[in-house]
C-alpha cells in the first residue's frame, strides 16, 4: 500500500531536511561535533560550509514554493520566464 502525501507536505518536509543538513554542514569547523558522531572532519571546512549555504538557499526556495498563497504569482512568473513566441 502506497502512502500518498500532498506535494506541499513533501516540499515542506524536504525543506526541513535540507535546512537541518545545512546547519550541520555550516558547523563543519566544530571538530568536536564530528568526533562525537564518529565522522571524518571535512578538510578544508570551506567546501562543507559552501554546500551548507547552498542548502540553506534551497530550503528557503522549497519552503516558498510550497506556499499556496503564492500560487498565482508563481504561475505568472513561470509564464513570463518561459518560452516566448517569437515575433514575426
């Protein structure tokens, strides 16, 4: 039996997962955390922090996409940014 979840809930859950992983990666300079969890410390930590910052942005975008009040604005933006018919 398949569990069918609404797309908004899936996007929100994914945004929460991305944000939690982003917080963990942004703390990559905290060596004691990685040693406590038994994980290798990322060297250099800058790359892990860049990935964490990218995941924060992705989590924000996913959270905003799941908002039903912005549906009309998102559809308008998608229609304007999509393929336009060439002028003849």
